[in-house]
C-alpha cells in the first residue's frame, strides 16, 4: 500500500517527526530535540522501523506545555500584583 501524502496531519493517528513539526509550527529538528530530551514520546511500528509520534502523545505534550505556562503566568501575577486581601494604604489627610 502506498501512503497517501495528501492526508492532513490533523486527521492522522501516527505522525512522522516532520508532520508533528508541521502541527507544532516548528522544524523537524526541533521535534527530534524534544524526543531526545524525553519531552515527547515516540514509537516504532516495527523493529528497526522509523520513529513515529502518536497524535495522542503530541496532544498530551501540548496540553502539558499549556498547563505549565498557565501555572507560570499565575505565579508571576501573584508576585507582581498586589494581593486582594490586603488593605490599600491609607491616605494622609
């Protein structure tokens, strides 16, 4: 069977690193960096086969990055914004 290269990566269950990069809007080498660092899981479909990324693993990676970023933003805002439970300074009249 010849693979259909016209398929949209959004519709695929298993992606090549290049297709994963296309969905993440990064180059293929950045995908390999994420794999090497252990941040993005991969599989091979058969012994000695090429590296593939499950779409569910890619979605989980993105969700994890979003959660980490949201938490970092909340922590930053807690440091730079005044606490709501604190009373404002009294004006000197």
